C-alpha cells in the first residue's frame, strides 16, 4: 500500500486523539470555571455520549456509503465543533470569570459534544479502514501504530496548555484553533486520495437490527463490555491524574506535564512498541501481559508513597497502551464479514468514557485516591476477559 494512502489515515488517527482532550479538560475547566469535580467530569459525558448514540447507525450507514466517506464526515463534524469556542472568544487569550462565563461554559460543552460526535465517526471508520490499507497479518500491529499516533493527538491536550501559559501568556483555549487547523489539513488530504475498501464475499448488508443482534453472540457481547469498561477506566485516569498531582502532591503549575509524562507518554511508547511486538507475539497473549501490568500499577497507587504512585501510573499507561486495539482487532479478525457492524458496536462501547468518569468523580469528591478504585474494577473485568480468550 503506497504511502500517499496510509499517511492521511495515520493523520486521521492523530485527529481522532483530539476527542480525548476531555480528559485534561476536566482539571482545566474545574480551575477556570470554579466548578466541582463531578460537574467538571460531566465534560467527559458531553464528549463521549455520542459514541453510545450514533455508533451503530454510523456502522450501518458506512456499509452503504463506504469508510472513506464516513471518515471525511467525521473530520468535518469535529472541525465545526472546534469553531464554536473560537466564535465565543476562546482561542488563547487569558480569560477571567465574568458575566459571560456561563455562556462560554455552555459553548464549551456544545463544542465538546460535536467534537465527540466527530471522534465517534472517526472511530467507526478509522479502525476498520486501517484493515483496508494493511498487508495480510499486519492489521493488529498497524492498528496499534495508528493508536500510538492517536496518543500523540491525545497528548496535545496535556502538553500545549502549560507551554503556551508559560511561554506566551496564553491559556488552554489555544487548543481549539490548533486542532481546527490540523483537522482542516487532514480533511483535504483524505478527500484527495483513493482507497480500495475490502469487501468480504460472505458479508451481508448491515442493518441496525443485524448489528444489535450480534450482541446475542456471547463472544461479541463480552468484547463490547470490555471496550466499555476499558475506555471508562482510561478516561477516568486521564481526568483524575492531574487532579491527583494538584490535590495530593501539591504539583499545580506543571501538573499537566507530569500527568502526561506519567500516563500518556507510556501509552504512546507502549502502542509504538506494540506495533512491532504484535508481529511476533499473538494478540491474546499480549492482551494478558498488558492487563497484568495495568493491575500491578493500580495496586501501587495505594502504597502511600508518592514515588510508588508515580511508578504505578507509568505502569498503568504502559499496560493500557494496547488494550483497545487488541480487543478491537481480535474481534474483527474473528468475524471479518461483520466488520462494519462490529465497528459500530465496538465504537458504541466507547460511551464508557461518558458513564464511568462521573462515577469516578463522585467517589473522588470523597477522596481523590479512593476514586481510582473505579477504574481498577473496570480493569479486573478486562483481565477476566483476557483469561477467557487465552483459554480458548
């Protein structure tokens, strides 16, 4: 597959990562608008609720219109969402609480809502279209590489705000014009290339009913629940780690950078390494290793030591790195003739990022460290799922 076809897909994965900005936004919104942990955590609900609403219909629509069409549509929806806060004056200058603060907060929720809709659309198309541009046997490794590039997009929400504040006197809202520019370039590039989309000869036209009925398959249902809980755990971690830095360890000025270094940097490293490891190690075995590393890191958070906690967060990031692409690719490789329907179902399960973090936030309002028990429970389920896959 020529580079001129793979590169815009990888850039679309970078743009896909912008949807994860809701994680660091929790601490930023909490600080800027002086709201509670729970209210700020609702930002994740605004960003991820669209995964639950539109994923299955998009999978069905994609079966008719094609993956490239849906991918382009997702880029356009996200771009429109990013233009909303810019129109309300949120594009970098330092802002203070005033009579327009509530209006800006509502505009921000609307923006994240559309960004979530765009990310939903990109996930539905992006994950299976990677199979179309991958050589045989390389889908899992290429999907991990794509997810590592997505982690770069996710990381920008952690890295850019402190940098522009420190060096240019701007605030975190500079993210909106930066993301908008990248999305515009990606949209033009994707539209300009031709992609041959593989169609399984045994596949049947996808419908909403055929997608939902797939959940009667115990294997499919367990994998969808695994995605739901994993994404909920990851978003909870990305939202609560910066708060942990501030409230427990008193690190505020560079809290986002430290949270990125401890959590998203190992996710990026792990996904990049996973793209090569998966060429030699079977996906189900690598899933077990990833989950065990995550659980070990979770336990270290409760040792009462700052250094153990930091090491634990780093281990969790490494463990989390490949869980999503592994569950996704194992499922699609098992039933390739139902790839569009499975893509809709699996992306629908990302709504876990809307449901689990507010629960984590409620518990964290009692005690920040106690809040990490919620993502820990989620990962224990994924461990049981991985053991079941390995036994088969």
